[in-house]
C-alpha cells in the first residue's frame, strides 16, 4: 500500500483592495472610478444629508438616497484645512502620488479634485468581520493581521494544493466578492514572508502563486524594501552599502550583514533574502501594544523646531488612535519614545485610570509623559505607544466612533530636566 505524499506547505496572504475606500464605494457607488481619500473628522452620512436638505430643499433626502447624492456635492480635498492624515485612498487617487499616512494638506496639493470622505470605523469593522467569517467557512486556519488582511494556511484544505493553491484562492476571492461586493488580492507561497510579497504582485483583484523555484527569477530582482520589515531607513543603509535588490542581499555574507546591522537584524536579513520563514499561521493572538514612530529627515531642536515637532506629535497620536479603533482596542498605558542626535533613547509611560482610544486622550497623556523627558539635545526620532490593551465591546465600539466634532488640543509645556527651562510648547 502506497503512503500518501506529504502535503507541500502552502500559505496565503489575503489583502483587501483599498478596503476603506471600497467599503465607502458600496455606500456611494456614484464615486466609482473617481479619486477619493478617506480621512479627517468623523462626520457621518446623516450630516451630509442634513446639509444637502438645507442647501437643496427641492426634495427630502434620506439614508435611502445615499447612492443618488450628486457627485458635485461631496467635499473636495482641495478645500480641506487641518492636520489630519489619509487613512486610505482609491487607486485613482494613488495615481497622483497620494497614499496612506500622508498629510491631507500635502495630498490636497497633489490631487485637489479628490473627494474627501470621513472615516467610519464601525462600518469597516463590520465588513472586516464579515469577510473573515467567509474565509473561515472555507479555510479555518486563519491568522488575523488587522482589519483588512489575513494569513491563511491552505496546506490541508481541500483544493489548497491544486495549481499551487490557485483553485482555493479563486474560491475564497469569488465568495467574498459575491457576499460583500468587495475585492481582494491573494498571494500563495511556501511561507508567510513570500505570500505577503506575492499578494502585492497583481493588485487589485489578483491571485499570485509563488513556488520555491520562483525565488531567483521573481523575488531576487525586487528592491529590498519589498521585504516586510525592511523600511525606508534600513533600505537607505543597504543602498549606501551597495545593496539594492533582494538577490544582492541574499548574496551578501551573513557575518558582514551582522557586523553592519547587528547580530539579530543581520541574521534575519540573511534568512529572509533567501526566502526562509518558518512562522506558523497563528489562529488567535492578542496584541500587547500599538505604536507609531517616525525618524526625522533632519535632527529637530526642541525649541527652534517646536511647531514642526508639535505637528508630528499630534499626527502620531491620531495615527495610534486610528490603529486602535480599526483593531477594536483601547489601552490604559500611554507612552512616548525619544531618540536623540547621539542615538541615546529614552521612554516615558503613564498608566491611566481607564482605557482610552481617542486621539485627544492619547495626546493629553503622551504630553504628560513628555513633561518628564529630558530635552537638552536635538531629536532624531519621536514615537507614541498605547499598551495594556483591552478589546472594545460592541457597544463601546459604537460609542467610540460616535465622538462628535474635531479633536481640539490645549497647550503643553515641556520642561527640560537637564536645564530646568521650558523647551517645547505646542
């Protein structure tokens, strides 16, 4: 009796296509194909209808009329003023250089004609739960990686080996589209590392299959930044060392990489450049914390650059708040991270009486942390972190997303422990 051949490991990465924008297009199909960005204040559809009824009283507009709202009535990005950031953008807007995490004012200069819609985290989470439930009905071993992406283990699922996983990927993709109206892209590969890269190959609505034999012809010619975990700074350092592609990184000596990037990071780079990744698909895990940080193009002075630093600080707090609300968490501990021009880093944390998830509360707590931080040197990095996370209950979700009006911030004076003088006010 023949022994069945062992299954070949097949891991899929599914990424929803411009998820927030796509959800909004279900509500406003008249905007299909137009440049559109999601971001800014949390206005809702009712507010849009109230303004429409006030300015165009020839008829009574209701929630049943959302798909009939005239296109010329929607707010335009060019009219925006404020310090908000883009959560996502349609592919039509991306063609103008507009992208996620970009400031709305900068995006307005690139594409002023784009339509600007507010975020609706409650609806995005509802659609997220729906498409994930469809996946687990077909392939139960799924790792949740956020509101719009998951990893799926195809290895033992019927159809998961056929055509390298294409048959099962097509079934999942078709099922999600039929039941939600939303498009996704799927990459299938021997591991999570390659699957995530593959899901970007044929966006939107694509299915990409990668085998071990595809490493040299398909993966190695790509730039190093395509590896999840190699960001702009690491990529710039690699380029300065003469390494631009993944293939060149794979050819680099492991010890040489460890000498330049440290033992842990250097060894990791050597592995991933060769397509090695043994991480399992984890069905359930709770995040410990969520954070955002940025390294400045130039070192910033706490006094001379206080306005720029204040804007960056506000943006980081807003981004962390957006991340928390997308994932359905609040946290009791708020912290900051500072890295100075001498590469020394300090952190400060504050534990609150109750968990928070909104930008105003996070910024206030982070401001208290800044009061306890030394500010005698220029800064090269600033980060904001929320920890001790707790999952929001459904009722809390709706209340969290019903917060009215724009966030307003008061002044915070930062006193340097080293000099005893106020160094930063914003």
